C-alpha cells in the first residue's frame, strides 16, 4: 500500500492532500484571493441581495389562471373531494406549467402520507403542533394527489398532517393535483424538516420498490428525477437492514462510482441489494480495523473517516469537466475496497496522520 506519511482531509473528508501540498495550496489560495479582489475592483459591482431577472417572461396571464369549479379540468377532483367528506373551495391553473389545482378542505382521516416517505418524527410533529397552536392559524395547505386505489396522498405534508391530528383538527386545507407523479417527487417538495442522508436514502428505496410494482419494466435511469442520486438507492437498502450504518463515511466514494442502471427496475434492485450487502461486509471489516486502532491507543473521533479514505480505491480521482462516466464500475470498486480493508496494515497508521485528518475535518 502506498505511503501515507501525512495526509490532510479537507471539508467532509472527501479530498486527501499531502502535508507538503497544504502549504502550497494555502499560498495559491492567497494569490487567487488577491487576484479576485483586484478583478472585483475593476468590474462594476452588482448590488448585494439582488437577482437578475429571467431573460424572458414565462407562465400564464392573470385571465388564464382562475378556473370555475364546474370546469372539466377539475371535475374528477371535485367529485373525489365531496365523496371524501370535504368541500371544494376554489381552483386555478398554477402560473408556471398551467396544471389545474383544486383548493379544498378535507377530513384529516381522508389524507395519508405516501407509503414510501421517511419515518415520522414525533418530536418534530409535536413541536410543529405547538407553534401552529401559538399562531392560532393553520396556514400552509398540504400538497395532495390521488394515489393508489383512489386514496388521497400527501407527498410533502406528513408532519403537518400529524400536527393537525395532535391539535385535534376536523378538516385540513389542501392543494389537490391530478398529476399523480408528484407523489414521487418527495425530495423536491418536502421542505418541512431537513432530510439527512438516511431519510433521503430510505425514501428513495421505498419509492423504487413501489414503482417496481407498477412500472418495473422501465429502466432505472428513467427515474433519475424521482430518485435524485443513484447512491441513495444503494444506501437505502443498507439502511433498511442497518439503521445505524455510517453512510456519510461512504457517500463520497459512492458518488464517484455509483450510476443509474440502464436495466429494468425489477432487475436493477436485486443487483443493488448485492452491492449493499458487499458494502455492509466492508463496513464490518472497517469496524474491526477501528477496534484494532483503538487497541493501539488511537482515540480520534475521525477514525472511521480516515480508514474509509485509506481503503477508497478512487480517493485520488478527480473528474474532468463534463465527465460523467465513473472511474471504475461500482462492482469493481467494491471488490478493490474490500481487498484494501482486508490487507489494511494497522502499523502504518501514525498520530500525525490522524491529526491532519482532524484539522481538515475541522476546516
């Protein structure tokens, strides 16, 4: 294994630099800063906080936005709301894409979160209920779509829905869309509570399993917008079986080598299950390495990041501009990573290396 005399981890441990390079990098950074300041002085300044408007006007005019409740565009939604025990309030074409939306009041029991959403956080729901109660107003309608079997799903209102139940509300306001595909755009729509890596990964794999039942013959890559990133599928399978898995340590590695498959979704998911199993095996070896280092007296909180960086076969690969192909296939990368973990030399680790890891992570 190559020498690891002195490495520095910058940011989130994704880039490793030799100690000698860090001085040169700092020098270049200062030079670049002076050049940037000089260039800024020579060019006109744009006011802070100002955004340039789009090059052309888009969307609907005011006369095209409003819709009557008896319009054919929303007739089916109006019927659905009334059958559910709710009341239509108004309708309009949303001003960007022109989709018809129905504003309605719905009984709480009529609305359910999509089955593949992240798990509910009771703490967050209770806190949200308290804040809503303090304002004495439930202002934000849920986004609702028609899900499977005619049920009403909300892709982005799970915690507001739970908060409404905590408050004992009878009805809740909702913007209902006939576009069922919105149910699969959770990550873009859900802004109530920030998603961590585990949340995102679990939601994506749940979506994938649901879509596999309905549209399993379609290629995995055709769902790129819904899944957001290929590594989330792999990590999602890991998190299903190992909720405490340290996915953040492997995220940078997977981003470099994981890509959406061109195989049908029903075929790609079993392959990803194999990748996930291999990743769990690698992490088991990493845990043994960490235990061995701790036995030797190393107590750094960055041990896992350090070890994963050492066995990452693509840690020094930097993608060129416009390059989308991975430096090596995921299967090959996992094989090499497992071999590196198996052959890891505990005696090669020094306190100075871990000190640089800590400094880089702090920065």
